[in-house]
C-alpha cells in the first residue's frame, strides 16, 4: 500500500471517530493517565516505543485507529511516525517517502502542553499545519489559561474542533479584523455541519477552545 493511501485512510478514520458520541479521538495522554481505562475504551494496548519519549497505542480494531505519541520535547517526529507506520502496517517506508506538502506534527500544539505529556502525531497538510502554528495555537500559547493548565499538568486529552479542523485541511481561524477571518471561520463551521453536527454546537465548541488573551473577538456569532 502506498504511504499517501495510508495517510488518507488514517485521516478518514480519526475524523469518523470524531463524529461518534462517547469516545472522541485522543490527541494527548498525561503521565498519570489511567492506561487500563484507555485501553478498554478504545480496545487496544499501550506500549512503550524505542525510547521513553515515544508511546504507541495499538488498536485491536484496525491499524488505522492505532497511533503514536511523543513527548513535547521530542524532535524526531518524522522518524517516529514512519517507524510507527512500518510497525503497524508491515511496510518499509523511510522519511524520504513522505509526500511533498505533508508535515508530521502534533495534533495538539506542544507549546500548549505540559512537559511530561505525550502528544499524538499525524500527517497533515503543511500549509494548513503552519497556519495553525502561526495562528490560534500561537495565540493560545500566550494565554493565561494555557499557563495555568501547564502549571497544573492539565491538558485537554480529547480531540478539539481545532485539532479536527487541522486534520481536515482547514486553515486556522484568524482574529476578526483579518480580511479572511469570516471565510476561514465559515469554512470550518460548514465542514462540520456537513458532517452532521448542529451549527450552534460547532460555533460554541470553536469559541471555547480559542483562548483570547488580547480581549479580541475571534468569532462573532
């Protein structure tokens, strides 16, 4: 199987699970997480990677629902992702096989995460990924909410609307005064409405996960 097909199938699988009620995809795991409960909830097994900064979740349901997580400080993300893909799909890819225009990055911004958490890696469109890194993720990293969460070792472990939007190749929302703010906001909202979510739920969900540290309105609903 080609790597681009694996990436495509994995993206579809995680977005499909996001639609399900009760067990949204995990994007991060804290060091004190109850691994046994997580294994039961998602029907799989958590194992240590080659080094202590890497963690695997091996699904019993499908390889597309397995995933790899790394500590925020871990820098060899492309290598960790490819090693994971090879172990789960029985392939023999190298980092050079990654398609152009694809980043391997954290689904939850590492700047918004406690040092000893593990964050899920996935393949995302580079232009979209970088729009999030320079957009809401950067703004959230300077937020008092993020500072308090990191100090208390708390993080949001389940997939948020912003994480799902990044995976779905939707660019990061912008501050309301930006020229393309309304278009980007509406694109995200409409995508999830088309998935079957109620519009108001999406609007509220997006506003909740954006930490406004400058008292500016990112969304006007």
